C-alpha cells in the first residue's frame, strides 16, 4: 500500500491490529495477545506517488539505463587503446 500511498487497517483476533498512514507510519496499534478496541483516525491519501503516476514504466526505464550503462562499460574495456590516444 505504501507504493500507492494508501492507508492500511489490519484487524486480527489474536495478533497485532494496526492502522498506518499512506507513508507506512503506524498511527495506532494494539499489542500482541491483548484484547482491546482500536480507535484511530484513518488518514486520507496526500498526493499521488511516483508509482501511481508512472506505474511500471519507471522500473522499466531504470532497467534500460542500467543495462545500457553495463553494456557501454563492457564495450569500453574491450576497445584497445588507439595510437592517437597515447600521443
């Protein structure tokens, strides 16, 4: 939910129940093995995240840049030095 900036409410009968905001910060929680009622404010989404705006295109562009940089580095090492470069 953090990649979309959406708050999360997790309710359990015997575990830890909690509420988080869109950035993943815990707003309210109950402890493990305790009974209780959790009353908390459910935060609204603040603004669209980079993932919501670009989706998987951002990851694809990063992979292409990484592969391109790796290929250039590998090609650069295999190219023998020219005589004009040494003078």
